[in-house]
């Protein structure tokens, strides 16, 4: 679910390293919001990341 419908930005994975250098798996989630936007002329609820919202890549309904 945490995937932008405009730019396909999704969660990404890596290794978190503590101060004592213990390593553990970590997932970073994108800042995704559920907004009502105009898609093909009709209002529709879509999941969009906040960077796409701020840049104006979609038109909100």
C-alpha cells in the first residue's frame, strides 16, 4: 500500500547500524497520503507521496 501512484516511490530497505556497530535490518517508508485527486477528469482517491503533492504533479479535487 505504501506506494505513490504518480512516481511509484515505495518503501526501501537497508541495514541500520548502531553506535556500537550492531547491524539490524530496517525499512524506510515513504510519506504517502490518501488524497482525492482528479484522474482522467473524474475525482478519485489515490495514494500520493508528499513530494508529488508539493510539486503539483496532481490536481486535487
